[in-house]
């Protein structure tokens, strides 16, 4: 795996984990009882992106490390996922 490939894998992993964690434990303004004028009642109330980004970084680093370990160990290779036979030389 090249360093660029590792960086792209980390970026994709980070955003996937971030979009998974975004809706977890979000309270709407309607549930909080404080709907700001001009916003829909379902808008988030007191949303803290910094905490979610920090948690995402920790979780994504662990997931990325596991995926990189699997790739670098050769446990899953390109031949294993190439079902059409187009990516392997020969």
C-alpha cells in the first residue's frame, strides 16, 4: 500500500465513520422545548460537532489500522476481491 493509498483510505474511513456518528444522540429543538424562530422543529439543539469529530478521529484511526493491517498482511489481496479477473496481470 502506498502512502497516498493509505491517506485516501483514512479519509474515506473518517468520513464514513463521521456520517455514521452524526445522527447518534442528537436532540431536536422540539424535543428540547426551545424552537428558535425561523428554524424547523426538527433542527438539532445544542449540536456539538467538535466532540463528534474527535470521537470520529479515534474510531476511524482504529478501523483504519485494522483495515491496513488486513491489507498489508496479505490476508485479503486483490486476487480475492477480483471476481471478473480483470485486475490481475496475466
